[in-house]
């Protein structure tokens, strides 16, 4: 893609101030440049590591990042707690052939969220919190999980959203169970590892989406509604509705759930 006239000169400044750590190595795998974000993230000075390779680096954190194939775990220091960093690299082409760009993005919060969810799942497995028909969390399990996530949003002001999916029109219990099982399998397949879904009541599913904005939640709700309507063997009488809500300052579980429920009316 060709940049508009006059914009090419802005590229160095954009890369220097990008929120993602960026480092360049040459054909001999020597460090030739890194941006401000990476210097600040690792508390290093470019002049101290210029020309070094991963094997010759004295900075253990940067060495770990350069050698990582996916996620690098950085040990705690006097300044920082333990951190996890997503690492990936890509060779440049054309006149920059031989130069490799290394990208680094802090995923500590996501890793901690994943760990918290895994711990929570283990605790939940020891309780009677699963729906017998779908195997998903039941209302009790969902509310326990939501309480934890609302507390987290209050503490860190992180995004948190809900989707309620409601089925109606199917009165035969056997057919309804078949519909619910099909929907549960679809939801388990489509959601991220950080998300949780369960059966809220007879004909409703609740999706709990940490780190998800209202806009992204609305998009996901539309996508899932469309996919559910397209499931094979759906009874002709089946209708699907969805509603969303997103955490706002001062919200508790009741307020968050109430807004989602009201959207179905």
C-alpha cells in the first residue's frame, strides 16, 4: 500500500511512539534499533545493547524476549512484578531484506485473567453448579463467576460485558433439549478461553465476557444469533433473541443483569 504524499516521513515517529515494543536485527542478528516502548518496558538504553545478539546480551529480560517463540515469562525485579509478553517476528522485504522486526506486547493481565479463570473452574467443578442437559454452568455457577468478574472490574476498571441469548417457540421438551445442546456446543466452540457461558434458566443462556467492550459485545451477539438461527435441524417455530450489557462504574451484579434482561423485552 502506498502512503499519501507527505506521510512517509511520519513513519519513524509512529514506530518510535507505538504502544507495542519493536526491535530490529540485521542479517547477522545484531540489534540495530528499538523503539521507546521497549526501552521503557525493560528499563534499558539502546546504546547499551546496540550491536549485541541474543546470545551475547547481558540483559536477561531482553534475551528471553528474543529467544521466545510465543509467550515469554519475565521474572520479577526490584521494579516490576512477574510479567508475560507475547513475542513474534517477521522478516522485512524489498530493500530491507535481511532485517527482521521483532514485536513485543505485554499480556500479563490476560495471563492473570486466564489463571484466575482456571483456578475458578477448578473450584466450580467441586460444586453442584452444572446444568444437567447441556453440561454448562447453571445459574448458581454463573452468578458465582459473575460476582468475581464484577469485583475485578470495580478494582481495576476493566471492561466486562454480558450477552443473554433467549430461545422461544419450542414447547416440546425433547426438541427443546436438542436445541439447547446444539446451542451450547456452538457457544463453547465460538467463545474465547477467557469467556464463560452457561444456562441461565429454562430458555436462556448467559455469556460473561471479560475485557470486552460494548461495541465488540454487540458485534459478537449479532454473530452468535445468526449462527444459532442457521443451526441444522432447528424447529421451524424456534425464535432467537439476544441482548447485551456492559459494566459501568457503580454497577453491581443486579444492575448489570437487569440491563441485559430489559433488552429482551
